[in-house]
């Protein structure tokens, strides 16, 4: 990454501001390679400081050297910052909150030092910290993205599709969800999942209802995570019964995402399943990414 030129202490103090969107990764069979940016955002204000400070809501703390936000900013600008985070993205719900805050924090830090961040730098930085680029790619570039070995491509989205989310109140840590996954999978299961990805991408591109229906039933991660959040599976079943074209875990969960042409019945179905245990929302696709 670029480093600020000169001696940063000699610069006048200024505040850099940046935002980044939430995202839904995997979308079922696209494990660690598909992500879509969403209309929930994280905003960060960054100011050069002598010591690391992070302020969020009513909490102010000094981040540990291993904290992912500090890692992102340190890699971006190489010096301490005071960060003020205002995020509408629920944490540990499978909506890309960590990628969004890292992208926004790094971009804001660059701007605080008078530099405009480059999108590919933000993407490479955050993808390296997360270990995969689906949420990072969506947060930086917006829209629907596919990533493979550090290479990113935008994918088409049919304009008539809506994304409906059931967001439980109870979080599920990504690390815990990762631990539930096996190291290997059977060849036939892998072949079935490859077919699901093909149908998912084609369905999202064209709005083909039959193709999207063939994309559900992931065997890489959803099958193995089912016991961690039975509520997620119940939401997916209810969404499909209400007419959704496709339903899946959003990221590592516990949020469920449903793709449909008419969001109202799916929204009502998810609300019925959640009751007081969460909320259901329709989220627009963010086609811009970080700003």
C-alpha cells in the first residue's frame, strides 16, 4: 500500500470521511466467491492522532494491534488514527459489517492525510485481512461481484429482482460458523454445488425463476451450519413457500436472504417466522460501493 509522503506530523489536522456498504456473501452455493452490495452503510471519520482511538456509539477504546480495523488503517497509512464509526450494519449477522468498516476506515484515513484512495488498493488490503474477497469486493465496487484468486468481475443483475433479508437479533460469529465446516467434501456433492452456482449466476443475470429455484440447497456451508441457527433454515423454508425464487444463508449467517420478484409476501413470511426474534427488511442493491 502507499504510505503518506513526508512527515505526517507536520501536516495540518484534518478529518477524512468515507462510507462503505453492507454486503451479502455466498448467496447459497457461491461460497467465498460471490457477494452483493446492499443499501446499509458504515460511515467513518478519521483524524491523524498520536495514539490509536476508536469511538463507536457510546464506546471509546484503544484497539489492540490485532484488531481488524486497526490492521486495515495501519496497512493503509502506517500511523495511528482516531476513528469515529457510525454504522447501520448489524454485526455478526452475515451482512459484511467487518469488510464495510475496514474499507471505510482505510479510505477515511487516506483522506485525512490528503490522499484519495484507489479502489484496487482498498480491495486488496481488506481481502487480505479477511482471507477472501467476496464481502470486500462488494463493499469497494458495489453491485454483484465474483472473485477468484484476487481477480474480481462484476456480474449482471436482472432489474426486476428484490433481495429480502430476515435478520435475527442473536448474532453468530463468523469464526464459529467457519469452525463448523469440514475440511473436505464428496465429489458428487461438489459437482452438485458447481451446478447450483451456474444456475444462480444465470438466474440473477436474467431473472430466470426456474434457474434460481435450482440454485438453492448449498452443501459446502449451509448444510454444516444448520444446527448453529435453526431459525435461518426456518426463514429460508418460509421464504420459498411464500414464492421466493431462491433462499440462502447471508454470508456466515444467521441472516437469511431471499431473492424474489414480489418482496411483500416474502417479507411477511420472514416477519412471521422471526416474531420478536429479529426483523425482516427489503434492501436495495448498492451499485456504487465505497464513497
